[in-house]
C-alpha cells in the first residue's frame, strides 16, 4: 500500500483536523497549538492548505523540539513532502524519496534544490509563520 501511495504521490501527513486552528492574513499564518493536537509532540506534522493560503505549507514539530515550516512542494517533482518518522528529515511522498534537513537542504534522493523554508515564531501556544 505504501508503494502505491508513493507512485500516486499521496502524502502521509494529514491536514489539520480542526480547520479553525489556523488562519492566514497579511502573508502570515497564525496557528493555535491548543487546537492542533497533530503538533503536540516532536516528530509530528500537519498540512495547511486552502482558506486563501497561497502556498501549501507543512508545519513540523521537529525532533529538535523546535517548530519548522516549509512550502509543501518538493523541488524535484512538485509533490507534497512528509516528515520521515523518527528522524530530523523531511521526505518527498513520491518514489524518488528526495530527502531534506530542517534547513531545507537536499540530503538524499533526486532533488538538488533547497525547499522553501518559512520563519516560525512561537509565542506561548501560538505559532506565527511568515510566508515572506
């Protein structure tokens, strides 16, 4: 089943269950961690898409304890990206398995260009993600 998902480019990371946990305005995403249990532990992630958001975004609670955000588009084939469970890596959901570190640098697979990385600021239980 996992191979079929890779062939079809189906992401393992799910969108936020509570669509109201985030909003987008003025080139910034505000995400309420109290309403996003998908991000409650290191090694977790959530996809943000729709609601006027100009760029699909992957938000990661990294193995390093920090929050990271990326344009959710692999630089090799344009497919979505996922966290690579148990590691500090991001991986394309396609069969190429392009792999990136939290700085967006390609570290394996077919991709040669960096992922677009967004600035994340945590303030209490809120994340602010700048898309500029």
